[in-house]
């Protein structure tokens, strides 16, 4: 079974890479014959990814999010799934290249470094942890979508400001649509991050007998929560529009990814192993 | 248009200018299709004036054909080529759907087309302000807009997402840049300065949420600096080929007119001189004399006429030579084909 898991781990980045290339073709030339199979290719990759997560969960008898690289794989899956949902809803293929590029990167890192701990840490047992993990996954996927739309917003914004009407101008959706997705992603992510923090705090309070709130991971998540909190409050107040929202979303996402890739390793209880 | 804005073109330069205009190469937006319609209107007015001349008829017909040919056989007519459509497409790129936005037209002059495009794109509200309120009211009725009194510009500005500025809007944006900036805080403002002499202070564009554009910025179809792209070379090639044909045709008509003028003048001189001696001849001799003198004149003119007809070739009918012959025979402006093209 583990050989099958390893085999799928090799296939998954390749699947996302094919998706990135096909969506790249769709971005540059929407009428090209290779643009048509982009969505089917993504759907096949997502099915394979789902199967992988199910196999890992069944084989190791635990949630497939115990190590940081397993979390990255789940994040790649969630981001790609959110994108597929968006594409079906708004019939907009031009953002696929950018979102799937991130999904590919996450899966590549995951496949390259993943190890599957056989034992489940005691901290990861219970419904509160399940809620915590699921909420974190949704919030990170939402932040990813928000950041990608923020990046695209800034690219188009600068094209329009500099009076350039090239490929980015002709292919990207309107600034308003991208600002709206960026804001909604941040709002959804903030709500789920808050939920994850409450569920995690509840579990940590019950299980840990030291000052867990001084842990670097906890402090970094509080920083992320504050950044996105400021962003969401400005969106709701209607004071900020467009570029500032995009910059703040990217800053929040930068801290999120940096926290995930670095602070987890120095955290006392988010290393999971 | 005041005469100060006129500029003359003669001969080859006139034909080249007409062809450039018809192809849209002389337009503010390169390849703009509207200019061909305007040229047709100008030609219709010219025809209705009753001053029509064969050279001009032929010239305009070929210019229209050339304009169409340049657009269909080159890439010049593709993309966003009209100021109005480019402005509206840009508004759509910024705001997505316009059904939640308000447009404000300041000056009811040239902005009607852009405003109409915005209305076609289902803009939520169109506000129109003009110094002469009656003009604003007429336009507002035509486009289902609302009239804003000239002294309420700033309150209208606070509501607008798309602002179209025309001649006479200077007051709005030089006197109140700060107010403009405060009006758009927290929202995006798309300013289109459509007048030739800019109304809008470029510093307005420094604001994060202000997109300031003028027709020059909207020139999506304009070729980049450097070597001319293929489509422009092709366009120029079409114009040159057609232009040469028109010039050759026009000069052929000039030469025909010249020949007719010389023949007419010679016949007038012959008949006048012969008529002086009419009484000295019997009727039967008179007919012979008339035929004889006609023959002499025809023979005298045979060689010059043959040479003139040889000028029908493409490059043969040099305008200088035509002028020299006119002077030689004292053919003034009355000679056919004497008009400048």
C-alpha cells in the first residue's frame, strides 16, 4: 500500500503541472485546442488527490494532516477544489493558471518531503481537533484564493495605471470582480481561522499543562488573525478599496505561509511528532 | 470650424491626406471606423451642393474603397479602435458590470457617443451638466439621463464613478482638485478627459483610486514606435497603389480637358476668322473653305494632341507640363480638368 501512496505522490505534482500548463494555454489563447481539456485534467487530478488522501487516512488510521507536508498536500487539494468550484460558478478560466500554480507548488513540496508518521499524536485526537484542523484548512484555502486574486488585482491595476493594454489586460477579469473575490476570500478565511483558534485553544487548554499561548505558532497565528482582522474590518467599514486591500491580503498570506513553513518546526506542539 | 484651423493640400499631398483619413491613419484613434462615415457625410454634402466634379467623385469613391480595404486586409480595424468603445471597455475592465455605477458627463459636447455606449451597457445613472442647461436637457432626454445644474458639479462628482470631461470642464478640475480627491476617497473614480486641450490636472492620477485617461491613452490600436508594423506597411501600400491610380486617373481627366480646351479654342479662332470673310464666298465655295480650314487646324494640332494623349500614362502627365501647355495656349481656369485635386 505504501508503494501505491508513493506512486501517487509522484503523480500528483505531475497532474497539477499538466493543469498549470493547460490553464496557461487557456490564459494566453482561450480558443486554443489545448485549452479545452484543462478542466477535465484538473478534475482527474483532484479525484486522484482525493483518493490519495482517503488511502493515507485508511492505511494509517488517522487524519492525513499530521505532518506539515501532509497539511501542504491537503492545502493543495483544498485550493484546487475551491478554484474548480469558482470556475464552475463564474465561468472564468483566466485565474486558473495563478491558483493552480500555487497548488502545484504546495503539492511539489509535500511530495518531495512528506513522511507519514505511523502513530497519531494524542493531541490530534478528539472532535475539537477535527474541527480545528478542518477550519484551518478552509481558512488557509480561502486566504490562498484571496492572495491570488490580490496579486492579479495588482497586476491588472498597474497595467491600467500605466496605460498598457497587453495580455494581462485582455485576459483578466475586471478589477471589481477580483477585488470582490479577494475580499470574500479574506472574510471567509478570517471566520474559519477564528473558529480554528477557538477550537484549538479549547483543546490545548484541556490537554497541555504549560503556557501554550507563548508558543511561537500561537503568537504567529494571533499576528495573522490581527492582520486579517484589520483587513476585514476595513472591508466592512468600506474605508479601504482596491489596492490597499490587495496589499494587506498579500501581507497576511505571506505571514501565513512563512508561519506554516518555519514556525511549525520550532513550535512545541505544532510539530505534531 | 474657424478658418484658422484649415490647412491646404494640393495634388499628391491632397490625395494622400484623403486616403490617410479614409483609412483611419490620421484619426486620434488609429483605424477608427467612424471617420469613414464622417467622410461619407462630407462627400454627401459636397454632392448636394451641386459643385460635383468627375475627379472628386472618382477620388472619393476610390478613397472609400481604400478605407474599407485597409481595414479588411490589414489588422488595423481590429481591437478597440474607437475612443468611445475603448473608454467603455476600460470602464467595464475596472468596474465589471456598470449596472451599479453612475456616469457624469461634464459638457454636453463631444461626449454624447461615450455616454450612449455607457447607456447601452446599462449604466445605472447618467448625470449631465452643461453651461447651457438647455443643451444638457436635450441630451438628457435623448439618453434618459438627469440634468445637473452647473453650480452643483461637486455634489454630482461625489456620486459619480465614471466622469467624462469635455471642453469647458477646466473649472471643475483646476479649481477643485482637492474636492475631487475627497470625493473619491474609499471608491474608484474613472476620469476620461476627452477634450483636445486637457481639462484635468495630471496630478489627479496620483490618487490610488483615480484612473485618469485621455484619448491618447486609449489608443489600443496605435502601432508602437520604431519600424512600422506589417499592417501599417500594408495599409500604406494599399494607399500608395490606389493613390497612384487616382492621381493617374485625375491627370488623365486633366489631359482630356486640356485637349478639349485646345480644340475648342482653335475651333473658335478658326470659325471667327473664317466668318470675317463669309461675304466674299459663294455658298458652295464657303462649304469647301469651311472644310479646308477645319482640316488645316486639325492637321496643325494633330501632333500636339498625339503627344498630349501619350501623357495618359501613369507618370507622364506631369502637373508642370500640363501647366506649361495651359500657359502656352492661354487656357485659363475655364479649361476642363483645371481643378486642383
